[in-house]
C-alpha cells in the first residue's frame, strides 16, 4: 500500500475529507488531487500530513506505526484495538473508561 492510500485511510479515521487536508497544506483541492493521482508528495508535505492526521511518518511510508518502547504487550494490544475504532467510537469508549476509573477511585476513597 502506498502513502496515498494510507493518507486516505487516515483521513477517514479522523473523520476528515481531502478538502480539509488541502486547506491544512495551503494548497487547492485540485493540486491535492494531482498529488494523490501522481503520488507526488514531498517529504515536507508528508511531515505536515502526518502531523495533521496525528500519525507517524513511518506509518505513511511503511504502514507500521512505531510504538513507544516502554509499552507492555498488553498496552500495545489495547492501543491497537483502540486505533481500529472510528473517532466517534474512540470518544465513546474513552469516556466509558474514564467513568469506570472515576467510579473505582471513589470506591477506593470511600473504603
């Protein structure tokens, strides 16, 4: 899979469209379409795109997002599962988890 395809996937996961990306790069939608069609993104553009889409350059180039070295296997699995959710699902589950942790802290405090 080429960087263009990975950019489109990341856009979808972020709930953004190509016009949003064009605006972020300060280029026209037509210029962005040409870059997608010809595969002509410069390195500095890939850096901007990665930053805008909150992905790593490694992901755009290789398809693999490096994980912090201090993550345990269980933490890496949680992160992988989380990344498979669309943004609205991520927000929903994050809120549920925060609520669970707050309730657990209250129970600890009351005991």
